[in-house]
């Protein structure tokens, strides 16, 4: 009797799927805007499982801004509510008035995740270059936590290496864990095992990580650390997962 019960419990544990990774997402219509493309970029904000293209609720963020030429502009009031992957998200058409690199950044509301018994806050950003001027591609915004690019975060071929430094409170995080996931919006990609949906690399002693994606498209990098504070939930103090998230687009190789 006890042996049968143990086998049943073990079997149920084996078939439980791994928890899907969460990502804050800022996806522009194009990371490299030329004169021929028009004078604006369309942005979509969400909180999602990117490989499975499953949305979650994104409440109106704490902040949403753009940084260009060393100046940061608040865009929170310009966001329009929209359904993204069948869940609440936001969109914005932003006019690109001058050449250079535009860094879009979002701080979301804390998200309570019962499966992890913790809150999640993903400080999310992406880079857009306008009119052939890439100045500012290595901009550091001074967020609570962020990935500062060491590789230009646009104009990359598929299979190119992307490198970044994981920072928390302005300091590099040695051996930080970085989750990597593909936004499978139209590629129809499949995996032989669910463990391959989210890949994981670790930064070195200087907080630098390296990854070369196997295909073109949008790839999200999320460096996860635990905050030095807690938040209340149902009368108890709970841990807070801080994610430094950056979205980078890799172009399909067109050579022979």
C-alpha cells in the first residue's frame, strides 16, 4: 500500500512540467530605422512567456521612458492599452526626430508569482538606432539593475556573439545567472525538450556574459538577482526577484 502510494507520488512529480520563464518585453517594429522606413517606431510592451508566446497581465508600469543624446523623456502617459498575446499590455508609436540611438526602458509594477513565492520586477530595455547613427549604443541608464551591452545591441547577424555586463546598484555582479529565450512570434520554432526553451549562462567574475543565438529574431536576456528588500503579501514579507532584461535583434545572414 505504502509502496503504491510512493510510486504514484513519484510519477506525478516526474510529469510536472518546468515553470515557464517570465520576461518583461519591449519589442520595436524595427531596431534600425532608416529614412526610407519613416519617421517613427512602433513599440509593444508586455509581460510574457516569449517562446510559448503566452501573455500575462502587464499593469501600467511604474515608469516608461526613452533616453537619447543623454536626455531621458518620460513616456508613461503616452502608452495606449492594448491586447498583447491575448493579455493586457501597451503600445506606443514614437516619433524619431533626430539621428542616434534611442534606449527605451520600463520599470513594471511588482508581479506576485505564487509558484515562486516571490515578487518579480523586470527592469526591461531595448535599443533602436535611427538614420544610420549608432552613437549611444553602449548607454548605461543607471537602473536598479540592468545589462549594459558590450556588443552593439542591433545590427548583429545571427550566430554573432552578444556580450553584456550585469549590474546591480551600479556594480558588476560576479557570476550572475542569465536566462536567454527566443521570442517565437512567427518562427514556429520547436524544441526536443522543454529544458531548451530557456537557456542559461553565467557571467564571469567581472559580470560579463556571452551568448551566440542559433537563429535570427528577437532574443531576450534576463539577469536575475534577489533584492535586498522584501514586499508584503497576505501579511507576510516575501522575496523580490529583480530582473535586468534586454531585448536584442539578430538579422538573418544574407551571404553565401
